[in-house]
C-alpha cells in the first residue's frame, strides 16, 4: 500500500517561494503563468497493510507532523 | 487552465529530509511506515490559454528551473 500526499498553502497565505520562482520563470522568458504556488509532495510506502490502516496512519502523520495546520491544507490518495 | 506538477527524487537518490521525517514519525509512535520520500508539489495557474500551450509552458518550466535533471523526475497533470 502506498500513499501520495499533497500539501499546499491555504488560500490567502502568501507563498514567497512560489512568487520568486514565478518571477524567475518570467524573467527567463517563459510567459503565460498567472500564479505559481509551491507545496510538498510526500510519498509513503507501507508494507502489506489494509487500506483503512494506511489511511489512518497517513492522516495522523499529516495532522501531527507533515502539514502545518495553521497555514497548510493536505489531501492524499491511496493506491496498492 | 491549471497544471499540477509533482517532482520527486529519482530512484537511488538519497532523501535525507524524508528519512528524518520518517524517523520522527516512528519516534512519535506512528508505526507502519516503511519508506517516506518528500518532493515538491507545484500548482501553476494560467490564464485562458490552450491545453497544448499550457503543456509546453509547464514542461519548459520543469526542464529549465523547477526540477533538477540530475537528481529529480517530474510529471504533471493539466486541468481546466
């Protein structure tokens, strides 16, 4: 079982890294980007456990460590 | 048009941040994780452009700035 976790800033939270990278792309001549935001992408490998157990572990990991509840949101997908 | 870009380390490249976070979760009592790897998740907003144009811009951005071609791989999805 595997989890793919996507963590991004909440709406309204400034993302200075994303703004900087967006500006850099523009100054490199890559036009057409209106907004760019950078978050985290976490891949978790579990052994041979149930989908329900993997969901519990992933959610607990996000709540307790991976995501900052004040500024970030997360969602995840599970796959075999 | 919007792009969601996922950047992760190539197989065989050490991910010290992922290892550290995996160890931290274990020491917090969250058991069952065999491996954890941390990458980047980039959301790009385009204006009203074609899917083909968005694909070109996203791929060029990844090749030229977002991903390190020596150590990272990327893939992306486009959506309206």
